[in-house]
């Protein structure tokens, strides 16, 4: 199994190369050169999430590691979850399920992909006698999951960019209360997109690195994160109907990594009927899936901050594989000129959308109403992102009526202001979130200026 770039000029890469590089040399994103097929019969004999991961992860890693190495690594990869089997499943009705992905140590779905990344990062760095710097941008949960996953590895230093005012106090404190010599949290005067642009520029500059260092990507441009997320789609399908029938999935989406993981799982053999792309008022994805226009607009702050993104990085992978059927030249033309030029597909190509995808866009007012209704009618408390995902269901006027799994990507305890707006005063607390509320914060404030940020990294890279 080798990997290729969506833009065609950086191909034949091994798993370890893709793991350590993140972004391809030609500016594209890596994707498997072909889709492996999982053995569904073996999957149906699995009893746990780890068992499923042991069948899926090695499909992508054989170019760099023996299967025995990977199976041993997976025994200890996912840690500090408050559920033995990592994922919770709540049955709301016979045709509606919620996949709870927030039982990890940072109370968000990002723990799945980032703990897998961290384990492989450490293995690769030790093997090659290198150290690493992580530079990441976060609009909510990526930063805390990356910091938690990597903080115990002395060969990794983490620098996390936080756009000013773009997350809840608890989300911020999950990062700023970590007092470790290898963790630096930077409050940036700018938007998430400003931060993401600086991270992308860092992979071209790299002058702040030492000779034996690599720069690691932890945003969902890193393919290893996608692998970790593929695993829970198979787990959900197995536990809900033993992979016997197609299910629909509604996925609260910002950077599109979670949606592309679902699509990838389908390519590997997961029975999928429709994929609902659920967004808030930052609706670049909804505008594409409903009107065939992918155009960057200004970002709006919402009650679901992890989706306050105007450019969905992983969308390029879908355009390349699903719409353009791996025509790298066309893909390069589209994305090398984006966002200066909007992306509009040929109508015949875009019509493929209805075969698999649908989308919804939900404002703050409707988000609160959904949270209220779920609490009142089903005695179940959800966070704002999950509420956005619920709007794909016919129950809330959405397009999906067949058996539907809504992915709950974060614990509601991260969003106390939203719970208050929805008049929800009682909910099951998350022990990690309770601990950070009264802790002291440690962070640095910088402008959204790449030279200023790169020089800060260089000064602290000792």
C-alpha cells in the first residue's frame, strides 16, 4: 500500500513518509493509491473496537511496518477512555442512533485519530533517531486532543495556535492548563483560517527546525488521523446491525476529515446508504452539495465553534477520488487557484452528489431548539455540534428518514453557555472537564504573523 497526492506530482509514498510529512510536496493531500478491502466476515467476528482496528489499520501500514509491529502498537494506543470499548451508542428510536465519540480523555472525537497519530509518531521518530515539532491550528478540540496525545513523548514539542475568542472557556482551558515543558499554547489575534494558513506555510519554510527534526501535521490533513476515524464507523455498523444493512450517517463537519473518514470506510466495504454533511452558518460545504459552488466567504462565530471554518481542507480528497475519479490535473487546477477562484464542477460530474451525499445548514437559534427538544422528548443531552448533526433527520425537517446514525463529536459539558440557553441545567458531567475549570492557565499571545510565530518556535526549540 503506497500513497499519492491529489495533485499528481508526489506519488509512491510509504505510510511512514505520509505520516511524517502531512502535506504533500506539491501542495496536495495524500490518499491511498488504491482502496484496500476489509474482510467483512472477519469483522463480524470482532467483539471490540481494538479488534476492529487490528483488521483495518494494517491495511494502510504495510509499506513501513510489519503487521506484528502494528498489532502490538494497537494494544496500547487508545488510553484513558471512560468506556471500556471507547464508543457509546444511544438508541433514540428504532431508526435513530447516536454514536458517542466523546468518551476519551479530552471529551471529543479527535482522541481517536490523534492518539493513533501520536503512537505512530513516537514509533517512527525512535526508529529514525529524530525529534519533532507539532504545529497545529485549532477551532475547538483538535488542540486539546493533540496536546494530550503527545505531551508524554519527550521527543515531540507541541505548538498550538488558538484563534482569539473562537472556542468556549473550557475548550481553551483544556489546552492552556497543561503545564509541560514540551507544550506551548499560542493565542493568536485572528481567525482559524489565519492560523491554518500559517500552519500550511510552515511546511514550506521549516527554517525553525533543527537538523534532526521533522515538522508533523496533526490537523486532519494527516492521513493517519483518518485511519483512526475509519475504525469507529465499522464499530458503529457492527454494533447496530452487524454490518447487515446500509446505514445513513449524519456528520457535524468543519474541516471535512470526519466525513471523508466515513466515505473511506465505505470504500473499504462499510455498508453506507447516504452521508449527511451537517454544518452551521459557515456553510461552504452545504453550498457545494446543494448548489455546486465551493466559494470561500467570511467566517461567522457560532455556538458550534469547531465548525467555524470557511475552507474544508479534506474536501480536496473527495473531489479527487469521488468526483474527478483521480484526475490529478483537474484537481490541481481547481485547488491551486482556490480560493481566488471558486470551484464549480461540470454539471454532469456534480450530479453524482445525489447518489451518496446530502447536506444541511443550521443556525444558532435552531441549534438551541434541537438541544431543547432532544432533552424534553428523549431525556438526552447533546452539545451544539451534535444538534447540528441531528438536523439531517426527518425528525427535525432534514432529508434522511432511513436508519440514521448521528455522530456526537463532543461532550455537552464543553458548552455550558449553550446548555444554559437551552434551559438544560442537569447533565452527566465529564470528569476531565470538571478538573480544568479552576486550574491556572499558561499561554502566549501573538499576532497572526507567520514570521513572528516561526521565530517564537525557533527561540523555544532548544
